[in-house]
């Protein structure tokens, strides 16, 4: 039976950027990236914003990196019994095949 509609395919985990960076860095055999407080990054983002599209960081990018962006997958879980795996689990399983060691 078809169930037309728009579905968000997400997991039930809402990891922070730091948590994702931790999993990815571990899979690559690297140390965790250094974290910078938002109050320290904001002046850099304001200055870099003057560079336009060539800027390594802008205020908009900083907001996306530091804000929460979550979606509900309840509709697809109810309609088709979708059982998601956490994204951090998927990264731990998939990452070894995606990482090349030099």
C-alpha cells in the first residue's frame, strides 16, 4: 500500500557538531578538532564576512554551526515502521571504508 507524502528520514539522535567531529576524527585516527568559543569566533566571522564568498567563515556559517537543526521522523516511523540507526553509529560502521590512509 502506497503512502504518498513528504517524509523526513532522520535518526532519533541529535548529536552536536562536536560529537560528530569526535566520531569522524576517531575513525580517521586523528585527534579531536580544537573547539573555539562562539564569542571568540564571532569577531573573526564578522571580519571574514567582508571577503564575500571567499570567506572561510561568515556570521551566517557560524550561526548554522552553533544552532540546533532537528527534524521529526515520527510520520515515517508511524506509517512504514521506519527504524533508524543513530548517525554516529552509521559513521562508525561506514567510515572505515570511506577513509583512505596515506
